[in-house]
C-alpha cells in the first residue's frame, strides 16, 4: 500500500506587522495557496499554515510551498531554512 504524500503550504508574516490587523477594511487573505491546494491531486494530503492565524510549526512534508509579501521575505527565508 502506498503512503500518501504531504504538501505543506506556508504563508509567513513579518513578526512586527500582521497584515490582517493593519487595516481591518482591507483584509485580503493569501488566495494563491488556497488555489494550489484546490488544484493538488486528491492523492496528496495538503496542510495550509497561515502565520496570521497561528505561528509556524515544523512538520515533515514531501513538498513545501512558501509565498510571502515582501515585508515578510526575511521570515520566509527563516522558515525555508528550517
């Protein structure tokens, strides 16, 4: 029996700035990762980690995708290094 592969999709934030809390009237969640999750074959387990909602927690994965705003690029590199 084959084991399912795991895809981990991460949206880091700048720890000094949380984009959802900057301007409540302009709240735009990261849709790109949701689209990738929706297009991933059903034979994969997909986990979304949005640091606006919960801090990043390391976990094993077969493939990792990270997207970030420029202000969170340093945090994205930090997570990629882990």
